C-alpha cells in the first residue's frame, strides 16, 4: 500500500472541518407527524414540499425483526392510516425516513391500548465519493461523539474523531490509496453507518 506509514497526514485534508447549516434544515416545512389512535391504528402524515424519498419501517424490538416496510409516493403531503392489529403485543419502533432524516416513535401495543414510550429525530450521514476524495456530512444535534474509520478487508487503517460538533462536513483525500474495495464507517450515539467504495 502506498505511503501507509503517514496515513494520518495524507488521508485527512487540512482545514476541512466545517460547521454546516443542516441541523435545522427545513424543520419548519418538512416534518412527519405520527399519532397513535384506538384499535391499534397509527396515523402518519408527511409534509414533504421538496418531494424527497420517503420510507416507512416498523421494527419488533424484542426480535429486532422488521415486520413492515413501505415506500409511499413522494407527494408534497400524505396522510395514511396503518392498522397494527395483526401485530402481537409488545414494543415496536415506527420509523419514517425522509431523505437522510429518521422520525422515530417507540410504542407499546397491548390489549389495554397503545402507549408512546419514546420519540426522536436523528440524521444519517451523507457519504459523497468522487474517486479522489470522500466527503462526510453529518448532522449531530445532540452533539454525541463521532468516530469515522476507514477499512480495507478486516484491517482498519485510519480512524478520525471529529469531535462533538452539532453538524459538520469533512473531506478525506483518497489519492494515495491502492486500488481496491474499501469501507468507511461512522458511529455515533450507539448507531452505526457504513458505505463501501472502490478506488481504481
């Protein structure tokens, strides 16, 4: 591998840590509302003026199994009722992904009714690869610690910790990497994201 000894020096571009205005991007105009109703039904409304890609997923917390997925039309506004009566009693996560944002509610379903346990909004990182560089953009409103790692096969050859920034964009120079398959990983707040890429 080329110049592996000085990987830290050549992989990270100098002065590339930038605070970017994405943490509040469109929050007033782009949103998801989930309302728990009687008889094990949930109402999901999406206000999506930019008509970004939307997907819905329901996860069984006990088994970590996805019990429902859907990709609604990317309309500017949608309203749909979902019937959860066929699901056994237990805890579930209802997640709506709009572009790189996840709107999530954890609910408990039982014969006594539905209970909202937790709700949150978080962001997935955006990996932009252009052959010679990899740019990572991440909104981190809770300012949790972030670790970025590059791997080739089972070997981790570079790790970066951007710090607890609310939002950042960081670019990595890939010019000195050998040809081959690589993986970039980002972990933050107990969540893990990865993106494979190929250098030629």
